[in-house]
């Protein structure tokens, strides 16, 4: 049993936890996609071979430094999403009431379920009015889905569909022309869901990584190469 209702201030702590989960769950898919890229495969093999040659044909050292490179790639993937999470927690999510609930043009809904006699917020959807995020939408105000998150143990129960239908009805009530959802190519399940609901791909954007993350990645690579070239015993 569940109900879909507007956000209440008492939901704040649960919403923050859901939002954190919804952002950081993309770290692993991003990491695996990054490690499957030919460039990263080449670097991993190069680092392992270099360490193997410089350490007297030590398979252990080769595996160790190859694993170290993989850990650094994971760290950078985590840093990108964690930086975005921090920005959102300091901005839109910091005052949900003012940014969403108190604005007639925006909406914030949660799914409240009764489990074992206790009420639990298991899902959230936030949407904001957009004046157009591409050239074709300038004269067609839209409702942009800001965040759609479900708790881990409540996935695949149709809650996403119910929430999206709520957003669509809200869009109609506001006299808006369409609902926009911006997601990454890593979210294959979400893409499939939106297609089933009638959404179509209108544009593709290239993710621009934050400068800080790139600087850290370069520093880490240089440090790792320095360790390989200057150390004979590890």
C-alpha cells in the first residue's frame, strides 16, 4: 500500500538520504564503463608491465600497480559524482520547501509506503519549470524532472511509473507543453522506462567533467608514474 503526496518538511532527512543514494549509485557503472575504454585498458596494462619489468619480474607488483590504477580511476569517478552531490545539497536540496513546494511552477512528490505497520518514504520526484533547455523549446515552456530516486529495496515495483504520471498530470495543470528528463547513457533501465512511457530522445549532451577532478586525475597519474620509475622495491 502506498500514496503519492507532496513533500513535507518532516521528510527532509529521508529525502537527503534518498538523494545521496540516487547520485552515488552511478559511480560503479561509470567506473566499469571507464575501465572498459581502450585508453584505460592500455594504461592498466602499461602500468602493470612497467612495474613487472622494474621490479625483477614480480607478478605481485604488476598486479598491485594495475590494481592501484583501477582504484585511482574509481576515485575519480566517485569524486565527480560526489562533487555534484555536494553542490546540490548546498543549493536546491538545502531548502526544498522554498525551491519546490512554495513555488506553483515546481513540484516535489514522495511515495509513502506502509511497511510492517510503519510509514516509510520510498521514492521521490522533483520537477522544475523550464523555459527551454534547447533551441526548439524556447517558445515551449516545459516541466523538467530534476531528480527521480527510489530506495534500493523498493525498486521494480512500478513506483517510478506512478510518480512520472503524477508529474505529467502536474504539467498539464500548469499548461506546459512537455516533460523533459535528462539522464546519462549509463542509466539503461531508466532509458527503457521512459521509452515505454512515450518519451523520445531529443538531444544528446556530452558530459563535461569538473576541472578539479581532471587536475586531481593528472596529479595522481604523475605521482603513480613517479613511483613506478623511481622505486625498485615496494
